[in-house]
DNA sequence: ACCTGAACACCGTTCAAGT
DNA sequence: ACCTGAACACCGTTCAAGT
C-alpha cells in the first residue's frame, strides 16, 4: 500500500466511475451540455481525457449514467397520503431537479437504456396507481400523460430566458418589438394585457396544467 | 448575364439562405442533428463550408431557421368547426411533423427568438380560443398545457426505439430481461400483461392524453 | 456579390506504451 | 490496474484573398 493511500484513508485518490459522473454533472451544470467535453472533464479531474475511457465506454455511456443519476434526485414521496398527493409532490420535485440541471431536460425519458433510478421511479409510480385501484390500462394512460407533461414542462422551463415575472415582462416586450404592430394581433394582446401588465409565472402555469391533468386522471379512477 | 443563368431560367444557380436551410433539414432528417455539420452541408451543396457563412451568421442561426421552417409545416386548420376540432387536428399535425423530423423534437418551443411561422402558429391558437369565448387568462392556460403536452409527446415519440406494436413488445422484453425478476414488480407486471400481450400503441396513448387535456380545457370555457 | 484556402482552437476515440 | 502520448479523423469559425 502506498503512503498516499494511508494519508487519505477512506478516500480513494484514484478515479472511479462515480467520481467521473459527479464531475461531469457539475461541469454540465456550469457550462451546459455543449460545454461538457471529455478533454475539459479530464482537466477538471486532473487527468488526461484518455484516462476517462478506462472507466467508461464512451461519452454516450457517460451521459446515460449522468441522466440516471439526475433521475435519482427526483423525490419519491412514499409517505404521501394518496395517489394525488404522491404525483403532485413527485412532479414538483422533478421540475426542481431539472431547474438545477437544465441541460438534462431534453435527455430524460429517452426510453432507451433506462438506468436503475429511472426504472425504480417508474415502478413506484405504477405501484402508487395500482394500489389506489387503477386498472393496468388506466395506470399506463395516467403515467404516460403525467410523464409527457412533466418532462415537456421541465424542458420548456429549462429553456425560458427569464425566471422572475419582471424578466418575463421584459422579454415579452422585446419579442413584441421585433414584429410590426398588428402582425400577430392576438399574440400581441396576450403580451400587452397579460404577460406585461399582470404577472406571468411559469410555475403557476405549470401548476395549473398539472391540476387539470390530475383532475382528468381522477375521473379514470374506477374505469 | 452569364450563359448558365440563361440555361436555367427562374432557377438561381447560386446559393441562397432558403436553399441552405432546406438542404440542412434534409441532411438532419437523414443523419440526425449530430450528423449535421457545416462541412457536410457544404459538401452536399457542392460548396466549401465557409461559403455558408456568407448566407448565415453561424450554425445557431441556421438551426433557428430550420426550426421555424419545420414549425411552418404544422397545419393550421382554419376551417375547423370549433376550437376542439382545431386543436385536435393541429396536435395530430404537429406529431406528424416531428415524426418526419425527429431531430427537431427537442428544439421547438425554445422560447428564444421565435420565427414568423412559430409566431403565426401561436397567434392562430390564441385567436381560436379567444373567438370561442375564453378569457385571456384561460387562453394562456389552455395554450400552455397543450403546447407542453404536444411537444413533450413529440419528443418522447421521436425517441421511441420502436414504431409497431410488435417492436414495442420486443423492446419491452429486452428491457425486462435486463433486470432480475422481482426487482421492479409493478413495472414487470405492466410489461408482461400489457406491453407484450395486448398491443401497446404510442399514438393511442397520445390520443388518450390529448382527449383528457381537451376535456379539461372544455371545463375552463366559461370561467 | 459570392466563394475559397489557410489557419486556429477545438472535438471523440483508439491503441500501443508506460508505471 | 490505471494512466499517458501520439495520432487520426473530425468539428465551427475567422479572415484575407480570389473571381
């Protein structure tokens, strides 16, 4: 055993898959998915890019692992009193997770090669609906519409060029200035009357749509 | 005027923005968004990559223009008898468009720099709801939930590793073989009882969710 | 007006070689 | 077992120069 290993006990000073994945997520959080390169990631880890290929097959596999890790950050609210509370909390958690890792928005739910965290999340959602008395067919419908909505919303949310309602108003005005008055009268009305005057909140919109969908699912309960 | 110009009247033999965009879409359709490079695109057009920079600012702008063009392919059913028929037909058309251009799925609705086709589409959707008597606030809710659902579904649909129900069954079995029996019991049940036995159809799932959302929107009509 | 050649600063990945 | 150096075949983009 080397002296180095004795100096840092319990902390491996050599690389491993997990460390690479965590560093890759950190790098992507900071500089986006296009800012993530094997060479930069190596630099960040104090190693040449080629070293990464000892721990991972290639960049695709790295990204798959990153996505499954992110998926594992979504809260699974086992203690929720009913399916509706469960799905509501899970949805909010998923939106939070994507807000922290915007680059991941378009990559989740790819359908190909789901990792353990992804599979566990699906399994738990299904369990929740089944135990609430939903049939298999209705469970599939419910899970599908919820996931489409949540990941769709997360993706649009991640791409929003604003976060506060003030910024929303500014951006709306900028868009409106780009086209001559009257070209898009209905859109123009929405922007002036709604986006700028009253406060537009992307999160409120998300919640409204989620409620609409949960109400719809409630009607499937005994079908 | 050159002889060449006389030989091909009405057909410019030099490049222009529109030709570049169309060729780029064709190339992306064939080889995905990662297969689209300025150098390959130049080759396809019989020109050096650098020539493209005379017609477009950079690759980002090219992609923005491609997306707006794709957006223009979505049918706007002016002759629909009511808002519901309008939204149903538009949704189906959007799904078809993304099926033809899977690489575009994750890039539509980016919110930044919407092009004329994108703005026109929004304007028409808003007009449809407003003329049906929806308030401004309810129109925003309805358009938001519909777009999130449609583009979310399009994205998942574009990424599906299967198209027919037979392929769906095969892929489901492959996924199931990857994990030890009983690890994900509820997911396992869905796969064996539903995905493999009865036929799973992604399009049917899309329609089910769309109906659920349209039913929900109908309840907002006089709010 | 429209295109090219050369150049720059990057990529992902392989593979033999080093310790 | 774990990492590196050199190499290959790519990228996007700028800019002076060509016609």
